[in-house]
C-alpha cells in the first residue's frame, strides 16, 4: 500500500468519525426538540381545556389555600404586566417572542451536545416561548389559568408555557453561575 493510499484511508476514517459525531450531536438535539414539542402540545391542550372548562364556569379549587384553576386572558407580559397598549403591544410582544425563540434556538444549536443542562433549558424555553406566541398570534392574548397561593398571598396566574420558561431560565442562570465558579476555581 502506497503512502497516498494510507493517507487517504486515514482521512476517510477521520471523515467517518466526524460524520458519526455530527449525527450523534443532532440526534440528541432531536430528542430535546421532541421533548420541547411534547411540552408545547401539553401547554396548548391544557389551555384549550381551560378555555372550554373554566371560561364560563366557576373557578376550581384543586388544593384548598394552595392551588386553583381560574381562567384569565393575559394581554400583557409575564405576571400580567403591561396590560394596556392594544394592537401595538400585541404585535410588539409577537415580534419580541419571535426574536427570543430565534435567539434561544441559535444558542441551542451552538451548545455542545454533552451539555444536557443547557440543552434542556433551551428546550424548555423554546416550548414556553412558542406556546405563548401561538396564543398571541391565534387569540391576541395568552390564556393563563393556574393560581398558586399560600394562604392569602397569590402568585400571579400562569400556564404550562410560563412554568416552562421560568424553569428553563432558572436552569440557564444556574449553569451561568456554576460555570463561572468552575472557571474561577480553575484560574491560577
């Protein structure tokens, strides 16, 4: 076997390893995106249930003094802020959500495939952002229906997408915090 043939064989083997690594990287991402889609569908189904069941009936107490289901229409942003503004604010929030989804998806693609915490956080964020974006595009508002409270203190009404966004953002914040601590510890 000539030197050129040996070199070609090594290069072919390296290309195969790179292709296998790339395939593995995208197949794992596919699983995260599949999970995000499942969470998105759960969000949409629970909102449809809330619109059908809670809109014209009495509120439902699930766990007394802790968890209620109450149908609300949120025209604003998180926790009911910025409710006024009409069509301008609706489309502003739509554009903002599209930009956020694109940014998160880009970050998702750039994250190493072995970084499960960040990939999971991005999947949670994508599911939540797209879930609320779907409501805003389809209805002009976001359906919220979950109310947590401790006695008389009520957490603002939210939905599955909001919970997904909150958990995803918390995971990203924890990753940022711990990755900084690791880099500080590694520094001389």
